[in-house]
C-alpha cells in the first residue's frame, strides 16, 4: 500500500508569505516615523472580510492585530488615525500584497452555482378561460358569499 503524503501547510505558507509592508506616518509625538505591517494574509479572514466593506471597526481591529504582530501596537495606539488615511493605508497594504481592493483572497475561491435555471410551469397569463365577458362593473368588488 502506498504511503500517504500529508500536505505541509507550514512549508507552503513559508513559500507564499511576502515581506512586511513598510510606510511612513506620524507617531504619537506628531513626528514621522517608520511603520511595518505584516503580510496582510496573516490577519484573520473574518476581519479582512469586514474590512472589504470598509467597516471602520473591522479596519481598526485589523490594524491592531497587524501592529501587535509587528511589535508596534503600543506606538500605534498613540498615532493619529484619520479615517480617510487609514482607508488609504489599507488599500495600499492590499495592493502591495497583491490583493486587489474589493477582492479578498478569502472570496476568490468562491464556488460556482450548481443550480439549474428555473422552468416555466404555466403559460403565465391572467386571462380568464371563460368565454363569457365579466358582468362586474369597473371599481366594484364582489360581495362576500356571492
């Protein structure tokens, strides 16, 4: 019997992981400093999905996780964070890591539809099958029980 080969995720991840993303932005003292963000795919998928919708809470959480991984969480806590700048930073980080904004890695492997197109089950007409013309006057309703 042939020996089963296990997929080595650790080795594969080491092959695909990219270098950290570096940028300049003021720290808590207002002076520009160097910052480092880890490979974007190191961030939890659920957080990245929420970030795709530009959910501000999710963006904050993603950066908190990222700077903790980079050992810069305490300094980042003191840095200014205008929403527009943080959104720009997130998009630049995605692009640097090869993820197009709006297309996270988590959603790129979505399955295709397995459903069949629906079939028409009737002729779709509201026309009466009766040969007689309705005797009801326009704007009146039939009395209950009639």
